[in-house]
């Protein structure tokens, strides 16, 4: 019996895609996806931390658009 595919909330979203944040403190920023999870993605922000590394965060599928 074939497995039923779950309705994909993140269909078409891949690593290295650039998406726009629609909610939260980073609203309006374009960010780069570094990992895709079930209902969320890890992204690199356009901001450096004090030690020179790029700031990263997790966004829920409701918090960004492609």
C-alpha cells in the first residue's frame, strides 16, 4: 500500500534559498536557509555577532514567505 504524502508546508523550500521574514523581530529581512526541518527552517541573518560569526535562528513555516 503506498504511503500517503503529508501535505507539505515546506514544499519547494531548499537549503540556500532566500526567503523573506513576515513575523517576529526580524520582520522584513531577507534571510538564507541553511537547514530545512519538518515545520521550520534554520536561517542565517544579515547580521554579525560580536565575535564575527553570522547570527542564526529558527523560523516556523508561518514566519516567512519564499
